[in-house]
């Protein structure tokens, strides 16, 4: 079995496009193979490999021996479940180091620690990277919308963030959940500004999802707004610190989406 250092060295030799296909291929292998060689689609919920983008063409274009070597090295780590988080960290470090256009625009590069939110943000990046048609750009809006719903559900607690004289907030009411959470988590004028910003990102995602004439620019702005709102909600929830700015979020990447 190849060591983690060897796997990391192999991955770093590939450019962004080829890396995308390799990691997506490993993701699919996890889904279809499972620990004992049977079809266990639930493996995706425990493996949590964060592939940066989906690019099957790049995967198919690689020499079979090279592709098999990398996938085999990664899959050898699957049976011992304790290696799952370590493997995830290797993949995330490669992802973070290679995607300079994204990482250079944010204050914190690490995951939020909300597993579902982090997976969906990777989905936003995959969708944006492969988008080529109006329908593709609309799909970016859909994933952004789902991501914002997830981050709202992660922080919103109806017992803590809903006034007694306010109607019950639906679990899919993104604006309502974020507005209620930020009203309590933040106070005064900063709360008002943050709530407006969060609502604007939700409006962008909803609008893009239904815009039949959507362009790449629309999808890119929506993705950036979503990433920004996810980041500042994570900061408001105490999931960012000076230490995490240097080495990624200190919160465990496998934490519950409701934590």
C-alpha cells in the first residue's frame, strides 16, 4: 500500500483539470465498491472525498496505468475507516493549493466544519467549472440555493432564534432562518447589514435558477456571493479563528451539518 505522502506527491503532479477527473473518479469508486466489494452507495456519506471539479474526460484521457495507480493508492486506504479523515485532508490540501483563483479571494481557506455545507460548496465549484450552456448556469444557481438553505439550517435553532410573536419559520425559508439567526447572533447596525447581505445572496441564487438567459457572469457572481455568505455565517457562528486563517478551519470536517 502506498503511503499518504506518496499519494499526495502523485496528486500534486497533476494540473487542475486532470486532478479533477482523478478525484471524481476516486469518488465514484468509493460509491460503487464499498469496503467489501459490494455496491454500497451509503459509502459516500462516510468517505467524504471533496473533489474540486468533475471532469470525466480528463479521467478517461489519462493512461490507464497512471489512473489505476492513483485510484488504487487512494482506495487502499478505504478499509481502515480511521484513515478517512486523513485522506480527506490530503485531498483538501491539494484542492486548496491548486485552486488559486478561489483561495486567493477569501480570508479563510479551510472548510466550515459543516459537512453538508462543505460538500455543497465543492458542488458549486464543480458546476461552475463545467458550465457551458444557459441550463448549466441555471444549475449553478440551484446548487447555490441548496447550499444557502443548508448553512441556514446549520445555524438556525427555532427555540433560540424565533420570537414568540413571530410565525413559525419553515425549514426551507432561507431568508427567514438567516434573518432570525443573525438578529440574535449579532446586534445593532451590524446585524441589519449582515441580514441584507445574506438576503441579497439568496435573491441572486433564486433569480439565477429561473433565468433562462443566464450567462457565465451571472453564475460566477452567484457562486462568489454564496461562498462569501457561507464564510461570514461560519464566522458569526464562531467557526473561524486566527489559527484557522493560517491552517484551515480547526473545526472537524466531519462534524454534523446541524452543529
